[in-house]
């Protein structure tokens, strides 16, 4: 499976990413070996994710989400709760 996800960093900012293993990626982010952006902003909390059958669809969705303003991302997160 391929995943896109949104995490909330300790400073309240949101980070959107892609992975094939959510558990591993969350551990990487929280041990400061994940994305450069999340280093120093730990701990991060998984707020939202979507599953895809192929990388291409996941990457397109990640790009679309990264273009959203914070308010739209917050609505997306709330829609999955």
C-alpha cells in the first residue's frame, strides 16, 4: 500500500508526506530521522491518512493536499474523525 498522511508537529504546524509504511515513518519523524521539516518539531502526531493502490495516485494526492491552506487541511482532518 501507498499512503499520504498529515502529521501535527509539536509547534502546531502541519506536515504532509508520503510513505509505504506509516508506522515506520512515524517512528522516523519522532526520532528526528524523518523529513527535515519535522526535525526539531517533535513529537509529531498522525492526524490523517489515505491509502492508495499505486504510488502515482498517492503522489498526486499528496501534491493536491500540500497546495491546500491550513483551514482546508483542518477540515480534511475533521472529516475523517
